[in-house]
C-alpha cells in the first residue's frame, strides 16, 4: 500500500474515528464542566465504551485531548481522573477578572449606548425567568452574556479576548458557585444593581457595584474550598 502524503484528505474511516472522538470529548467535557463528574472522579473508559457503543480508540483520543486541556489527569497504570481545581490559579484568575471588569463597568457608565443598555435589561428579564424556573444552565449562559454585553457594547476587543480566556479557565468554578441555595437570586440582584448604576451614569458607583459583585463570587469560592477541600489542589 502506498502511504498517503502529509496533508492529504482523511479517509472516510479516519473521519468516522475523528467524529466519534469529538463526540466523546464533548460528552465528557460537558459532564466535567457541569459538575456531573466532580474533580477527582474516576473516568471509566470501559464504561464509556459500553455506554456510548464505541471502541477504545475514540474514547482514549478524547481523554487525551481533555488531559491536554488540563481537565483530566492521566496517571499511568492507575487510570484517568477528573483534574482537581487549583485554588491558587483560581484566585489569580479571579483577581485579574475583578480588576478588569471593575474598570470596564466604570467606562460603561459613561459610554455605553442606549441600545446596549436595553440589551442588559432584556438579559435581566431572562435571568429572572431562569431564577423562577431554577434553570442553572440557562442562568449561567445569561450570566456570561450580561458581562460580555458591557465589553461588546464598548468595543473592547482586546479586553474581550482576555476575559474570554479567563472565562474558559473559570467555567467549572463559576458553574459550581451558582448551585448553593439562594445564589441565583443573589446573583440576579447584584446584576440589577450594576445595571441600575450604569443607567444613572455614575462611574464610581458602577465600579463599586461590579467590585462588590465579583468580590462576592470570590468569597463564595473561598467558602466552598473550606467546605469541599477534596475537590481542590491547595
């Protein structure tokens, strides 16, 4: 058989293997980010193969990809595990996010357009519906959008790139921190206060409201670390 040249289109069989590996990757990653698979949990490849009706190859490929993204830890001869969350990393990422988004809120109070403010109000109405329905996944999506609307509304492309990177690192933590009883309505109240002072055009109050909101998240994280230390690398 003549070997195919590098860069040649993949064969149908290779495409099928790749699509299967992508499917497993998405399934396992969603379970990790949602908390269905907690940090430290064993990832049973044999069980995955049986449940998804796949061979070991696409499952192993997906797990290796997740290990590259530091969501999975592979210990030779022992197995694969959901990676624990580094407390020091989260503290640093939260610090950067708090500093950046606090200043963005101040800018938004002075420069955000009427149309963008209207989008914030629409977002808050949807957040209220998610709170009433106890829709954690929906609320999480709207939470991300609320903060992103400020960045997009100001045209801050570079700040947006930085924050998108931070959000990717913090996704597991942010999802977890929405689950304690009463947290959804509290987060909504904090968002409403930010929107209110933005509407008033008070840059100082907007910075303060955003700082308090993100500081609440940090304090909640620290409390969660104390309550569930087994989920974290300290």
